[in-house]
């Protein structure tokens, strides 16, 4: 079963098993990721990479999307040469639409900025909330995919799916718990670009799980790379199709593990950013 149209580097490159998309009545959790090496109470709990579930579910919603066809135009443009890894200093956007950055520049840097911000939204807590999801799909995706993807997202993020990651049917955590899905782009690059389309890779990390005293899915971090095929539509970059792969992931540091209350407080107090290339 594929994630989107491109498998990228596939799974298992780092020796870990990434949860695959459930089909039919199969177990949504699959094989859990390895627990942290250091000794702690959390090492006794099966740590499920929630980001894996989210990306897999998103990719399921994207199945059937002809992202590799010629109409996307992203695979036939010129392949950009090497680019500096430092930030460009360019202003990312002129404004926001429904809280999501919009108005990206019609150039390669603008496509990378759009990809970074869209990756944050696609793997967020808001995408799980029915009252937010419709607006997100309309904002991020090309118009001819909106109705189809809205229906698929609603089916994918079912009450049963949400309950398996500890959320109610509205995408909310239980009283006294805080659901965390905070994605942080580390870097971006374009692998193909032309005036009307671009393919952008976004290297990401983040914090995912549920902060709570009795949670069986404590907040952990993950590293992954998303590939977005973008199309220039209605004066902005929109998503045509997407896929993901594991890593690159550095060696875990020996950081002191924070309490659930500390994680929940940080999520509440520290806001996210608008990202620019």
C-alpha cells in the first residue's frame, strides 16, 4: 500500500518500523516504534508515533489522487541546482487566511515557504477537528481536489480512528489531558520547479502524543520528510499531492524528560511560527 504517489526512500531505512496505513479491519497501531534508550517510566509504555498515524491517514485520504500525472506539471520542470541552506531573509507572506499563511511569492522561494507552512498544518491537531478540517482542505488543496479529499479526510479521521489516539469525535483530548501535534520544519528544498508547479521536500521534526498523567501515548518526538507537489492556482501555491518518508533522524540527546504538565504548559504558552525560505 502506498503513501500518496511516491514512496520516497520507503520505510525501515533507520531500522525502525513505521506504522503503515490500516486497511479494512487491521490494527491501526501496527508495530510500535522503539522506546527511548534511557531508563524512565515512559520506557515501560508502548510509545506510538502519532505523527506516523497522522501522515498515514492523510496519505490514505490522498489515495487515488493523480499526483504523478502530467497535469501537475511538477515532475517535468527544471531540476534546481544546489541552494544555500541559510534562510533567504525574504518576507514569507502578506497575510493569512483562516489562520493559515497565504499569499506566497510566485517563485522558488515562495514554493518552499508554502511547503513548510503546509507541512505544519497537514500534521497538526487542527486537521483532526471536524470544525477546522473543511477550511484547511479548502485552503491548502487545489480546487479540483477539495470535494473528493474532504470526503476522504472525514472518512479517514473517523470516531474510531480518533479514539485510538485518545481523542473524542470532535478531536479533543480527555479532561485533564492535552493532545500535542506540533510540527517544526528544519529545512526545505525544491527538487523540480517551473512557473506553474513545483515539487518541494520539507525535513521536519516535532512533538506528538498526549500530555496527561494517565496517558498511554506520552509525547515523543519524530523526524520525517514530506514531499509536496504544488500547483500555482488562484494567485497562490496549492497542494496537488503529497507523500512522506522516515528521517533523516539524528541520535537522541540525553535530555531530561519533562512532566506532562510541563509539556501541556509549553504547548499552551508557546505559539507557532510562519515559516519562510
